[in-house]
C-alpha cells in the first residue's frame, strides 16, 4: 500500500511545485532585462561554478520543457501566453546580443534541451518530478529566512566567501513611480527567499485565484472523474496486488485449537455452564424475594424522620470561656460575691462558670463537668421535641390592593368652579333638576333657592315657614315639582323654571283633586293631613301642603315621581310615611317601631324600600310587604344612605366617621368600609352616569371616589378614593352637610354649614 | 455689543410691516437678551436707517412663531430650537394697551352683549334688552321677554336698521325693529319653537338666517328677515293682550343631534353653523343638507366658542380654565392646536377679533377679561381688570371697542388703540 500511494502523492506535489518554480524561472529573464546586477551575478556564477551552471541549464531546460508541455496540453491557448513565449524568446535573443560570452552557453542550452527532451521521453519519474535541485540559484543563503539578513548590507556569500551586497531596493518614490508606470506592478511580488521582485504570470495568477476560490489548483485535475472501484467484494479473476497470501490465512492456529479444546473439556466436565443451563439452575435453586416495603430502597434515616430538624446550634465560646481571658472578663470581688450569692439559683447567673486564667494551655486542668454537660445536652435534644417554625414572609406592600392611578380614572371633579352664595344660614340640602340646568337648595334661613348651575345665579327664592331640612327635585321630567320638608310640613312646590308646557301642565294636573272614596284610617289621619295651599302660598309656587304630626327630617321621591316617602324620626311606629300625589293619599307601611329611623330610600327600579335606622339598614319589599334583608352596619349611628343607580350597591355614611359600601348581592355585611373622614360623614352620593361617588363630612372635606360596579357578577366593585376637596369653612363644628352630583356632567355640588354651595368641575 | 465672556447668538430681525423694515443683516447679541434689550436694539437700528423715525416704538418679538416673553435662550430652549444657527426673529409692533372707557351700570347681570358701528346692544337678566352708545349713553331699553335674556345679536352689524334678535329663557326669540338713534324698539317677530330656554343665537354672515340653540338640545334655523311677506313661511299673526302685534315665526329647520344643551351657535359661513354644547362636542352643521358636517369631541362641557373667518380656526372654552384652539380642517390626531391658560376659573366667553387673525378676547368667572395673541399661549397680552363679579360675555365686533358684561351688572368698555393708529 505504502508503495502504491507514495508516487501518486509525490506526483501531485511535484505538479504544484513545478508550476511555481516554472513561473519564477519564467520571470527570471524579464528580471534580467531590468536589473543588470542580476545578470552580473549570474555571470559570476556561470563563470565560477560549473555545478551551478549546470543547474541553470537544467532549470532552463525544464522551463522549455514546461513551455512545450503547455503547448501540448493547451494547444488552443489564448494569444497572450503565446506572445509571452515569443517575448521570452526575444528576451533570449537580446540576452545573446548583450553578452557574446553566453553564446556558447546557449548553444549548450539547446543541446541540453534536446538531451532533457530525450530524458523526458524515458519514464524516469524522479528525473522529471524531483525538485530538490531546482532551488533558485540566486538564493545564496540557503533555506533560512531572509529576514535574518535584515540587519546586514549583504545577502549571503558567493563562492569565494565574499559578501553578496543586497540590491538597492527602491524608496517609496520609486515604488510609486513603478506603480504608476509599470503595468505589471499589481502582479509583482517579492520572493521572500531571494528578496527579488517577481512578476507573476497569468498561470500563476490563475493558480492563486483557484487556490483562493478553494478549488483544486491543478486545472487539468478532474474532480469528477469516474470512480474506479479497485477493491470490491467481488472476487477478481486476477489479483490486483501481487502480494502472496499470508500463511495464517490457510494454516489453522494451534494456539486457538488448544484453547478450544480446553473449553470443550471444561464443558464436558461441567466446570463451566452454558447460559441456558445457568438460567435453569438459577430458577431451580434461588428463593423468590420481593420488596415488602415500597420505600425499602430509600435511605434508612429518611424512613424514620421525614423532616429532619437539625439540633439548635450552641453559642460559640466567647472571651470569658478562654483559658486566658482578658482581665476585664475575670471576676472581681463584687462580681464574685454576686456569683456566689446566686448559688441557690444557678440559672440566674450571667455565666454558668467562673472565668479562670491560666498561663498556658498546658496548665488547664481536665473539665470535671464535661461528661455531665454532654449528657444534659443529649437529654435536652432527646426530650425536647423540635418543631419547624413556619415563617411567613409577607411584604407589607403586597397586602395593599393594587389600585389604578387616579389619573387613569378621569373624569372626576377636581377644581372648585363656582360658589353659589346667597343663603344666610347652613345649607342643609341640595338637589338638581333632571337636565342639570338648575340647582335647588334648602337652608336653615327658612328659604329654598333655585340656582342656575352654569352661572351661579340665584333664579328664585321661596320663603318657607321654618327650617328646610330636605329638598328633592321630582325625578319625573313631565312634572315640574320639588319636594320640600320644612318643620312639620311637606310642601310640593312648582319651581316655575324650565319648560313652560311642563310647568303649566303640572299646575293643571295638581288642580284636579281626585275623588277619593277610600276611607282614611284614623292612624293615618292623625299622622298627616293633605291641604290645598293658601292663595299667598300658591303664589309662591306651593301646590300641595302636607302637615305631619311630627317634624319631618327627610323626604324622598320614588323613581317614577308619583310616590314619595317622608321620615319623622320621632314618630315611633308612624315614623315612615309613603304618600301618593295622584290619589292624595298616604299610608303607613310599618305598624311597629323599628327604631329611630334616620333615612329612607326607594330602590331606583324595583318596588323596594330601604330604611336606615340608627344601626341597621332594613330592606323591604313593598309589594309583598315583607322584610327582605337587614344590613349589619356595625356602626353606632347611621347618618345617610345613597343607592347606586344600578340598585345593587348601597353606600351608608355614619356619624362615627365611616362610609360603608354594601354589595346587596354579596352579603349583609359591608363589602368595604372606608374610613376617609376625620369626623362624622353627613352626605354621600352616587353619580348617575359616571362611576363616581362622593362624601362630605364635618371635617369640611369632600372626598370624591371612583366606584366602578361591573356587570360581571363575579367581579367585585372597584373603589378608589380620588380627591379630597376642602374649601368649605367650618361653622359650629359643621362642615359639609350635603353632597349631590350633577346629573350629566362629572361635577359635584357640596353644601356647607358656611351657607355656601360649591360646584367642583373636572 | 457686550462682553465676550457671555455666550452669544446670531439673530436676524425680520418683519412683515414695511414701514418698520431694517436692513437684513445678522446681528450678534448675548444669548440672554430679553424683549426690552431687543426693543432698544431695534429702535436704534430704525433710527440709523430712517431719519424720520423719531418716536421710539414698542415691538413684540417672535421666534418660532411664539412671542418672546422670557430671555431669548430660555424661549428657544422651551421650543427646542438650537442656539447654534442664526435665529430669525420677527418683530411686530406691540399691540397697545386697551384704554378703559366708560362703564355702563345695568339693573341686573348682563348676560350678552354685542357692539356695532355706533351702538352697544346688551341683554340683561332683568329680562330687558338695551341699546347704548359707545360712550355709555342709554338710547333705548325694552322689557318684552318674560324671562332672562340670554343672547342678543344685531342682524347686520353694519346696518342697525335691519334690527336685532334676542333670545331668552322664556323659550322664545324676538326679532326687534329699531329706528336708529331713537328709543323706539318694536318687537316684530317672535321666534317660537324651542321647548326649553334658549341660550344662544347667531346670525348668518349674509344676514338672512338665524340659528338658535338652547336647553332643549335642538338647533333651530329661522329666517332673519324683518319683512314678513318676503320670508314666505307659514306664520300667523297673533295679538297679545294689551300689546303691540307681533308675528309668530316657526323654525325653518330643527336639527337634532346634541345630547345636552347647546351653549353657543355661530355661523362659519352662509351655510354652515357651528354649535358647542355641554355634551362635550362641537358640531358643524350643514344648513343646506341639514346634517352634521364635522364634529369635535373633547373631555369637557363647552361654554363658549368663536369662529375666525381669518384663520379658519375655532376657539372654544370649556368648563375649565383653559381656552383651546381647534383646527377643524386637520383630520388626524388631536385637532386641539394649542391651549391658552391664564384664567383661574371657567372661561365663560371667547371672541376673535375681526381684523387680526392672532388676537382674541376672553372673559372668565375670575372677573378678568384678557386680550390674547395666539402666538403666546401661556400669558395674555393684557388683562382688562374692572369687573367685580363673573364676566359673562365679551365682544369685539366693533374693532375699536372691547366690551364685556358680567354679574356685577356692569358693562365695561375698553378702547382698542391698535386700530386708532
């Protein structure tokens, strides 16, 4: 094999080498033209050494050889290479002309050429491809890097041992000129071995290009030549190689035969068994085991103790325990006395031993209590059960619910826009009409006033007989009526603002007293009497007048605007009264006193009545006349209630500073308790359109909050306090008495004890 | 110009007013130069270039289309302009301060006002409509409305003889006939059709149509002609008990679309009405096709608006302390071009000047009237003090007079010296 491979490889190597060599020698002659000194050099060599001369000739002849080869292989080569060859010839002629001495040499060359040609014809592969002799003769320094001569003026030595002076390398200017003038500059490279410029031929450049393109350098090499399968499984008739068969291939091995016979003997004697026999034996002999416990294969200690709790670590010994403690740790007399005094109760001692000083560790005596202390420690560990203390790492921030930023919850009222000034005493109650054009207010100065919302203009003032405790605009847009509770009276007043038609129709409707057959019970009669107003009252706008037997603290409309409820906190069992305008009829829904009634409220859509007593809110179904629910407020005194326009959420303000949000579907306990105010909450209100609610309190602050109720029953209401507005003046410890939202805009009104009403806009 | 330690800046002074032109040379000025120093510099330059120029004048300087109020470097920084390059500074003659003139005391709040060439028309909360001269001399007054008068307007500002219109919370409007200069005002035609109080009235530029809007959320278009026969509409003669005869006119068209009360109706051109409403929208109505042409939606209830035919932009004030400038032509993104903030309470009224596309007037509940230049967003040109209550209405229809009325029952008249020059 080795013999077979080597020539092939060498052949390939030689091909490449030869090409590089020929290319360099090809440029040799052109170089000679340019540089005289080289010629001189050569002449020197030719003259002085016959060996080197022969070398030249040899290389020349090979050069020729290559040319011929080129011509042979690529007959239809392009003109450029041919002209190159001609040039070379002409170069040769010039050379002849220049030196007559060389004529003989050339002749000799020719002869040699023919010789070499004849040699080439013989199949001596070494002669043809061996390149050991074709080193460039101008390399006078042998096979060492040229840079070793960098510091010297010379480059190697000639035959006589004289220094060969380095050729003048041109300076940058020369190089630049060359670059400009010499068309072959780009293909000129410096031979690192000789230090001379070499112009690369087209073939060299092709070669380099091919190498750079990662192709096989030899153009003639066929990469895709048909594969000849020399060594196949098929038995050839004739051997490929001439190696004789080895002896071992046809003679049986004695050593192996001996081993086999040994095994056969052992099998016969039963010394060794086949696998089948082994399995049979195993099946016969071995008893069958199985795992009784599934955890048997696990480590022993894990079976007993599931969660290992390491023994508590003892404190490391301090300075006092040292055999040579610093003097401050040694007991002085007083400390020693104290230590001795506590002999009866050793557990009270600060230290359980006396620090003692020794000069060296060697002098420390054996510790007498060692065994006992170890034993006690073991007893401690054994008798004292250890338990893992579960620690909860809760960050306080994570407990706070994530609320959206108020900026994302706009619009909501933020700035004081308009003050409604005109009342001379506390404004207890406010209300707006349906369109948000007018504001109604009732005050302790025994007046009700109607204001134009957008300008703050007081449009109308109606003087009443006593303090106005509650006013409410009729929710029915077809009626121009307001409900006023003042003293023992409830007045139905036509405010005389808004649509003429509605105003007039309201008057017309109320003029017709319905014929009433139903006998009014004594109980109701004693509670309330309906009156037509006096002419002077009618002039003021009063249309119907109801005289109650006790002071009326609150009146409220039913959503349709026909019924209204009135509250007399001192009325005992007759404290709640529901009246109907169209029939001029009143009724007492409760027969028993439920406690001190604070407020009542109609459900916005259903026939349901909310009654807030001092501590609870009771919810009644008006059709079934039955209590549905009782809300536990867990507070001492309810002040006010408001219902969400959806009807499922109730807001309760209390005198003990709380606001309670009840989700009526959720439970009878507050869904959320808001402690936003510093003092009693006096007014709460929901916005009809925007998810807003507000509360006013005696601490003069109006707090606007976001209260989003979702249609999704699974999602609880989102409550975010948004803004505290504190513009009212305190008056007799009262701050804000009532809060009311604009029906359409995100604006809120607050009425205060400082006899003003304020409008906050977004 | 100044010591070399201070960093300097190249400016070029340009102007559109020919009489004040100076040579177009770049000047190097300290970077912290303010308006005062610029004024001094410019006056010096003017004196050099023009020998007839004797009296020093005050100028306002604009860089990046905004009036310079701060030192120049801060101004440029605010508008993110490099101080490396030459800065073009435009200068305009400073609008002179309006001069307070007479004030007219009414019996009640003044809800609306409009001035014409010679007369001032006011609507009052005591249901009256009044005419004054610009010197505060009462000419005529009549109480024919049954409720608060909310809006008054001349049918033709140049010709008072064509009459005027008032609208009131008694759900009607009245077209009045007035012989110029006399105290005889005759209610000619009653506009009936609104179901709630009427808040606003606007006459079309060609004085043929009236648009009114109010709390019944409807926009109604009426004929503005005084002559009953020519209007060619169904109208019936009605004699009110003990009163002069008035004709009842019904609306030509009722345009529904607003959800809440209409606070302003203004005509953009002869066929387009612009309404601003409390339902947070401004709508542009086409009065030929009777539909909504364009709509501006914002976050707050609009209280007032004014359309400028010069700049084709809309000023609007909502229920907050800002005045916003809208460009209804821009279709994408925010159409609020700029916001003018200086008032401290709601701005009840804004009005463009009718001769300069940059000037406008605003009145606010904080009892001040402010004169603005659109190129200065943060500070007005002048504060016109004098009111002691809310300013409810301002008007600049007559370019010589800035008039305002408020809840202190007063109408204040300021003389605009800008136009007298």
